[in-house]
């Protein structure tokens, strides 16, 4: 085992291999095509192929063929073994080093039945998908959640068709505005319990680690803003995105937050990201 762990650490010691690994962790549990990794990280395909081979040989990634495309994902079991070895063997399970990773969700926050969870949804433009998610959770979650959304683009504005869909569904849109994620990286910003990316591009981008160790997950879906065709076809794309996010928010609000440990809760929110997107407009 020690030889394998040493090989894994050596493999991750290269900046670009580490960047690939970190991007795929952000996209968990997606299986990401090599071409998308190449474009997102600006790595030449031939160079990327060598790096992916190194990561596969080290056991850190898994590979799946979908048609003619090879797709990659993090090998969670191997990564867990590597971390266990570092924390429990090398570091002898010191509580000052291990407890933040092993702690149950919300540990030390007092009466969890009274806790209000801070949730942030991120997409590229903060114009449609993340706005849908913010509005849905705010309206469906009652007093249990403080909800925010943001985009990674420097400037954005709400998409008119997205706002129309929310109005049609009976949501109050008066307080909605497009925001940049930098607003939530200041010292006085909320400490988030959950951070979700709802588009692949935002998940591919490198962001600083959030303070407070929030649970994060990727709930990627097709961007309705990019839908082509007639007004009716474009409207259907927005209705479909709204319905898919409503399904996910419904499942999220039903989770027994106080009864789940951090690992179980992480798996639950990962699974929600793969709920069937089929929905009635």
C-alpha cells in the first residue's frame, strides 16, 4: 500500500495533473469527456492524454467509454484509501488534524433542529438556472434555508424568459438580481452549509475553497439560454430547466438533515444531481 500511496502523491505533485484531478472532483460524480477537460484547462490533447494515463495508472481516476468518447471520473475508493492512510497512519489520527474531515454535518452548531442552512447556487451567468434554484428553494424551503445565487462571469443580467417563467409559476421576482460570486467571498459573507454548481462551465472553473467546509455538489444541466428555435421551443427549454430544478429542490428539502452524517449527506446531494430531468412544463 505504501508504494501505491507514494505513487499517487507523486502523480498529484505535478501542477497540471493536480488541476485535472481537482476539476474532476468539482464535477463529481459526472463522467467528463477528455475534450472538455482539455478545453477547460487549456491543455493540449496529446499532453492531456499523457496526464490522464498517469492518473489512471495511479488508480486515481476511472475511465468509461461512451460511444466513441472516453470519459473520466475520480476513483473515490482509491482517494479515500489514500486520505485514510495519510490521516490515520502517517498522522496517527490526531484529532486536531482529522476531526474537521471526519466530523458529522453541522457538528458544534448547537440544536440542529433550529439551524438555518445557508445555501449558494452558482452558474456562469446567474441569469437562469441558478436564479431558478434560488427562487425555488427560498419558496419551498420555508424558514429552514437562507438562499443565495451567483455567477462566475464578471457581468450578467437576468434572462427575461427565465423571469417570465418564475412569474408564471407564481414566484415573487421583485428581489432578484444577477450577482457575481465575488460578493460571497468577502469576510462578511455568509458561511455556507451547501454550495451547488448548476452548470458544467462554472464547475470547471477554479474557485477558492469555501470557508466553513460546506458540502458541495454539481447539479449540472443544459443551459436554456442557449436554446435555439422558435419562441415556443425556447420557452420549453426554460420550462424544462425549471421543472428539473424543482424536482431536485423537492428532493433536497426532503432530506433529513439532522439525521445524516456528512458522508451520507454528501452522497445524497450527489445523487440528487442525477435525478431524471424529465418534467412537465
